[in-house]
C-alpha cells in the first residue's frame, strides 16, 4: 500500500511537473529574464509560496493527525477519549453514503475551514491594499526601477487571491489524504499548469512577448487556476460522502489546538520555501537573478516534487494511523522504507543535475528571449541547488515523525536555525561572490543547500536521541550501495557528455537536442537502476507489491 500510494502521488506530480516544464519553456520564450519576467516571478512567488506551504504538506502537519484521530474515533470535541460511538476510519472511507453528519471529524473540518477562510480573507484584503509598500520587503531591489516596481505591485495584486484558493484546497487535500484518497489532491496542480499554458499560448499568439500585457495575462491566469483547483477538490470531497457545510468562524478548542500545532508546522514544514523567498529578496539586487533562481528552482523541484512531496503527503497520514493504533514497529518500518525510497531516487538525480546542468538548461530553455548567457547563469544556480536536493527530500521523510506525534515545535526550532544559516549564508555568499567577480546569485542557491543539510542533521539527531527513528538492517546495507551506484552513474555521465556535446549544440534541430538529452537521461538512469538491481537494492518484490496494492 505504501509504495502504491507513493506511486499514485508521485506519478500525478510527475505529470504536473512535466506540464510545468512546458509552462516554464513558454515563460522563458515569452518573457526571458527581463524586467517583466522578474516582476511576474516576484508576483507569483508569494502566493505560490503559500501553495507549497499548504498544498505540499506543511499545513497538513497539524491538520491531518488531528483529523485522522477524530476519524478513528480516538477523540471527541470535548477533549475526552472516544466512547466508541464515532465511526472508525475504515467505515467512514468505505461507506461514505451513510454521511455521518454528526461525526467529530466533519465538524472539525468545517470549523477549521471557517476560521482559515476568514483569516485568509482579512490577510488577502490587507495585502492587496498595502502591496505598494509591501513590495519594498518582497523585492527591495526593484525600487531602483520604478516601472518594474509598479508592474510587480500590480501583478501581485492580481495574483494574490490564489493564496485564498490554495489554502482552502490544502485543507480539502488533508481531508482526502486522511481518507486515503490521494489522487484528486495530487492531480489538482495539473490544472494550474494547464491554465497557465493556455494563457502563455494566448500571449504568444497575440505577439505579447516580453511585454507587460503578457505579465497581466499570466497573473490573471494564476487566480483563475486557483478557482478551478478549489472547485475540483470541493467536488472530490463531496464524492467521498463527506459534505462539508459553511460555518460561521468560531475559535473552538479544536481550532485552538489546530492553530497551536499549525503555526509551528507551517514554519517548519515550509522552511525550504521560506528560504527561497529570502533568496528572491536578496536576488532582487542583481538584474536577472530572480529569473535565474526561478528557472533553476523549477528543475530541482522535479525530483523534489515527485519523491519528496509524494513521501510528505503519504507518510504523515500513514504514521498517524500506525502511532494512533500503537504499532510502533510498523511505524519504524514505514520510516525506513520511505527513506530508502527517497535516497534511491534523489541521490542519482542530484548527481545528474549537478554534472549535466548546462545541457539540461540549454535544451529546455535556451530559445526566444532566453539566451546563452542566461543558460550559464541558471546552470550554475542549478548545480548549487543540486547539492542540497537529498537534504530537501530527507526533511520530508524526517519531519512527519514529529508531526504524527503532534510535535510541531521541535521541527520549528530546527527550522529557525535553518533560517538563520540561510539568511547569513545567502547575504555573506552573495556579497563574497560579487566581490570575487563570480555570479552572486549562485551564493544564494549554495546557502539554501547548506541550510537544508543543517536542518536534516538536526532532525535526524533528535529522532535518534528519542528512539523514534532507528536505521534497520536493510537500509544500513542498501545505503552504501545507493551511494556507490550514484557515483558510478555520475562517472558514466562525465564520460558520455563529450560524445553528446555536438548533438546538444544550438546549431542542431530541437528534436536532435531533445533526443540527445533523452539518451543521456535514460542511459544514466539505466546504469543506476541496473547497478542497484545487481547489488540487491532494487528488488522485484518491491515492484510487485506496488503493482498489487489497492488503488490509492
């Protein structure tokens, strides 16, 4: 069941990320890395931050364990233990037609949605009205260019309602995930990319390349995409038989507990995204740097999204159920298999992105307004981000062990350390690289990676000290082999790149370049997985279990 759930979420996330690449290729061709691109990326960054904070598991760090406990009948709204009258999880999930209109889980979801919605309306209204002043904090470097600054403010105001939509989508996703209905929440981001691709196609069709009109169209499409996703998730929840009602917001004891866990959970679960926003603020002081970091971020987010988000979404409700039932042995096995799955896919991805950053960026983005100099700048940022890729994913594996125990404060403290390291590192390396004549924005990416590793080590150490994570014999045996296979794959890429260089050049047709990149990717993946199979890491039984598991 665990591998099948990973495959469901990861597979749909893969589709979304591939469409995201199509979207970003169109953005690069339409906007390049100029003033309009920088303005749009800043405008999109803030609401998109909340999408990732909420939609990719950080909000669920608090909501899912509390909701799952009420589904399982272990909690009542008065704070006492269940009398056994509430419907158990299996009954609720498998017989939605009964409705369970009075279930504590339904009431908790409705109360949470009411308070969250009210808070977001207030936040969004104030942010839209104060955006001309707020932009000084979001992109202080833009103030040197009044036209860019004004455009960034207007695009941010247009796109900001996306925040409200995606935060409610996150709550509905948490409900579905707790019911082991993973597909709808995982598929929702696909709609974002479909809407934005349509908007970009419209811009190109009308000749709006590198103009403010293209930025306005994209910003409006962002808000439209949020509405579409909200409608889809609302329908998906109703199809489970759980028909949520709109309530007047009340600060009940259950909501108070959600807030107590939720604020630390959002901070700790979304620290990577918070660090990227900090990097964006610092990068606004270098022309084009916001765009370089955005494109690099999009590439390393592919494996992070497929693996890290799949683990983060599936692992938390699984651990919550196992710990609620007292099955500590199963919980430890789930954590070990999740870490094994994460490292099996992210270590080779990190090696490949670091060594082949330039041809990857060139083939995907170098056309239209995106020039060779943009490729070089973006590739160096991608290589720096790749150093932290395994850490970004391991955070997704380690944090649910705290969240499932309703401990969001410990990860928040570690996230605070992460934040300090990132801010000091980003500023320090940005200035140092600038002084040395290197590309300053690469220092920001490198600092983000270093901070992620610091966070990973702190999380790992705390779990080991508490006895909440023990490396089992299988993972201890397989980890050195995964590292060895990744290094061997990297050596093969270094050997092959000179032979493929001619076919990756701009002078070749796009189809030839894509084919050459495909040979490199498929060949590297083939070498890695062949080695892991020969070393006994990747076992046919794993694939058979995933294939035979019930749908997620």
